[in-house]
C-alpha cells in the first residue's frame, strides 16, 4: 500500500510539502536565514550583551585574574579545566556558550580556573594536553645525526 502525500515539495519531490512549496528542512532553513537577515542587529545586540554579561560573571566567580601569574586583563583570559578534559566538554556544548558558562557558574567542585593565554599553553605543554602526533608532524626539529641540510645559497660567514 503506497500512500502519496497530498502535495509534493518543489525543492525535493520525494518529500512532502510543508509550506510555500518547500519540504520541511528547506522551509526551516529559508525561514531561519530570512529571520536572521531581518533581525540581525537586534539579535546580535541582545545575544552579544547577554553572553558578555554571563562571561563577566564567570570571570568574577573565578577571581578575575590568572591563578598562576596574577595577570588581570580579561582579553587574555581562558577558562581552564583543572583536571583536564576541557576539549571533550567544549565539544559536548558545541556552539552553546551560554549553557557552557552557566555550567561553570553552577559548579561547586572547583573544576575550573582562570588562566591567561600564556599560562594556559604552558600548562598544556607541561601536562602534555595536546595531540602529540599532529604536533610532532608539524614541527621539524633538527637532530645531531640528521641535521637539516644547508641550502646552497647559504655560506658560512667568517670575519
């Protein structure tokens, strides 16, 4: 028994029509794009201000300065996961920063700390919290046995 929809979408004939001759996914996409284009300024103003306020509350909760060196310029702050695993947690929240910041505000176990960008990268290096294969492949380090060859145009300078 093959039941056909009353009308088929013009964008994808194999899908049923939702509205304006479009299937569900195409209609939602067109609606979102159109809505954003019309309300872009208001949306950015509200969402951006709201997100900045929550981020500032997170920084206040975490002390408003780097816990390692005491640096206090918020432009360089990064939220660090004390016990590691920050990459997995960020991927779980995807693009929902507001929910991520709210989770940090609700934390009572002390799993987060505030570090400046330099201290955070130093910590990552010390605890080896990076993808080793990708990092090692990107960096060529000359060794004593297999030193990088000198280019032909370079000559030793002696004065």
